C-alpha cells in the first residue's frame, strides 16, 4: 500500500517567513533610496560623471551577475548558511557605504552590497520552497514574500525622504545594519538548514563563464536603453550571448553543473520562466515612458508623478493577496491567463493617452500580471527537486533582471523611433537646436525654454505630440506581448491542478 503525506508548515515556519521577508524588504528599499541621496552625496563626495554612473549601476550589475552562482552555492553549502553569510556581508557593506569618505570607496562598498545582495533573494526563496512543502501554503508564503518586496519599493522613497530631511546622505544605507542584525540573531533559531548532500565542489570555470555572459548583456542593454543602439553596447550584448552558448554547453557536460539544464525539460518550470521573461519586458519599459509622460507631457511635478504611481503598487499588492485564494479553486493556467488578458487590456488602455486612462491602464496591468508572479514563481521553485531549489530560485530572479533590462531597451527604442519619425520642428528654430529637439522630448523642452513664447510653445506642442505617439505605439506592442504570454500560459500550464487539489493526499492504492 502506498500513501503520500505532505507535511504542513506550522508556527515556526510562518514566523521564519517573517524573518525571510526582512532582507527582501530591505533590498527593495535599497533599490529606490539611492536616487534621492544623489544630490547630497554628489555635493559631499564630488564624484565625476563616470563615478556617479558606477555608484548607481554597480549594485544592480553585480546582483544580476552573481545570482546564478549564489543560487547554486546555496544548494551546496546550505541555504541558511549562505543567507546568514550574505546578511553579515550586507550589513558590513551598508556601514562602509554610509561612511565612505570618497567616491571610489563608495563604489567599492556598493559592489560588495551587490555581491551580498545576490545571496539574499535566491536563498530566501529557496528556503521558502523547502519550509512550505504543502503547495497551497507555499503559494501563500510566496505571495507574502512578494508583497514585502513590493512594499519596500513603495516605502523606499518615503523612508529615504525622511532620513535625508534629518540626516546626511549615508543614513539611507544604514537601514541595512539593524535589519541584517535582526536576521542574524533570529535566523539560526527560526530557519532550518537545507543543502544538497550529493553536491560536489562548485565549478569555477562555470562561474567565470556565467559572469562573462551576464554582465556584458546587462551592460549593453542598459546602455542601449539610456543612449540608443551604438557599436560598443551592441557588441557587448553579442559577446555576452556568445559566452552564454559556451556556458550552456559546459553545463550539459558536467555531472554537477552550476545550472541543471534538465530543469528546462519540466514543462511548468520552462513555461513559467518563459511567460515571466515575456511579461517583465513590459512593466519597466512602460513605467519609464509613463513617468516621462506625466512630467514632460502633462507637466506634473516629480512628487505628483510619484503619487500617481502609488495606485499601481496597491494593485499589485492586492493581486498578490488574492492570488492564493484563486489558486485553491482554479487551475494556475486559468488564473494566470485571465489575469494576463486583463493586463493586456490595461496596457491597451494606455493608448488613449490621458491621465485617467494611463493611471487606470497601469493599475489594471499590474493587477492582472500579479498572479503570474506568484504562481509562476511557485511553479518554478515547486517544479525543481528540493536539492536544486536554490538554482531554480536564482533562475527566476535572473529572468527578471534580463527581462527588465531588455524591456527598457526595447520600449525605449520603439518610443524613440516613433518620436523621431513624427517630430516636426516648426519654422524659425536654428538648425542645431532643431537637431537636438528631434533627438528626445527632454532636449526639445530645453530648446523650447530658450525660445520666445510663440516658437517655443509650438516646438513643445509638437514634441509632446510626437512623444505621445511613441507611447501609444509602445503600448500597442506591450499589449501584444502580454497576449503572447497569456497564450503560452494557457497552452503549456493547462495540466497543472489547483493548489488545493495538490495538497490533498494521493489516493491509497491497495494491491
């Protein structure tokens, strides 16, 4: 006679989840507070333009570069051990960044923060997958974990603004010290240890190949998003992709690879990764364009534009909360597909290009895609064997890093191409100024400010109309992309049962 018993999590696991939310909350706050601190730290440290770029970018680059390595390392040495090591390093690096006396040392501290941060996300997610083996409980745990991350993005500007109003720029980094101290104190008592007992030593050439593949691609995509396509960033992307092919080939040959390529043969795993990769193209890119639309087309202040983004955060948090309840009654494919179709309708609503439509469209989009983030992440970590959950978690996070960077480049390129094709400079503008105005809306606004009211107003109206056209075309492209993801989820996830059905013991079979 055979029977399958799923152990349900108890009070200790749920208390441990609260501890695991802390580093994700901090990471999301840390992503959003630096921009607020730039004016003060620039006045104090006087970094060059290149140094300021590295202060902003090195953190994200190294998180993206080391995610796969750290996920696999956690499988080998233990997820709790790696989490606590990373937490200690993050706390030390936070203090170093807060009191950095020069731009060079701040860059070094931010680099250490990035490496340490790469240990936190895959470690926390893989621990959740091991602590909550019951599928319905795991879905709830992942939704709460994601809610904490999103809450940090909302709280970051508020907390950072309060600190910068009362203290020096380094105070925004000191947030990491007490949070990581609490994690170090509570983690050994509340978090169980998990590791793969059969794993060998980590393959150093694979680590180097992963870095050589990921970092150039992320760098190139960010440069293309910021400055347009040019030779160096395009070559960086191509070089990274070529190294990526070598990385995959090596993983297929190794007995104990950094990334187990067999995971991609599991349909829920690969389909969820693909759908998330597709949808994450839309959010950051559309967010960048709508932020410019609010300020440069509608004339809102940065504060007003920020306030209009709050409903989106509320929508995605609401979606995270509701998704586990829906997942108990309906198949993941049905919940995800319905949500994505609603999300596509929300993106399409942005094409109306007025304040109410843009805000409502983004609210509907984020509400609609939230089931994919919860259930897709759940399927990714739940489809992997327990000994590979760290590697699976790192792949989930890496997909979001790649998709976000690619989305910024893609939607930025679409909007820029439409803007330049539709921008008609009125007569009376000097050739040099007209060329600058045809480049970006921001440049057109600067040129218009230097002109008399009549020609300046006409130039600004033309630039705003051209940018709005670019936003509308990008929204159409975004809606199509989300529909593609919905079809993918509907086809390839249709056999996955609801979580409540998965949680029930399998029928007893008597020979």
